[in-house]
C-alpha cells in the first residue's frame, strides 16, 4: 500500500471512531457514519485527481478534530458550571479514585 492509502485509512478510522464516541451509535444517528463511509469509498475509486482526495482527507481530519474539541469543550463547561448538580459526577470520581487503589466506596456514597 502507498503512504497516501495508509494515511487515508488512518484518517478514516479516526473519523469513524470520533463519530461513534461523540455522536453515538444509535440507529437514528447512523447516517453520519454511512455518509463518511460512502464518501471514502467513492474517493478511493477516483484515484486520478489527487488534489481532490487530499482536500477530502484534510476535511475529514479537520472534522475529526472539531468533533473531539466540541465534546471536550462540553465536558469543560459541565465541570466548571457551579450551578449544575455535580453529585453524580463526584460519585464517579470518588469511585474511580477508590477503585484505583483497590478499595470500594461505603454504601453512603454509592448510588
């Protein structure tokens, strides 16, 4: 395989992984992944126009970065918002901290 093919495959995998993680796998959201799969398959058949393929790869890489950045931004907004009830989030953090040293939380802290 050529280096461009390997690069395209890596970008394709990263984009699909990002879509599954940030958008979801539910049936009504599957058209996102189907569209990406369709576009990558069509681009692999058109090997004559390399500049067009490179633009699509760059677009896919940028969209992956945007999906990951938006999700990270949402996580930051939730974690910094004082008005939101963060008790569930704190239970998860405490549970992970206790589990990392081999302990379990007492019943008082468990949901």
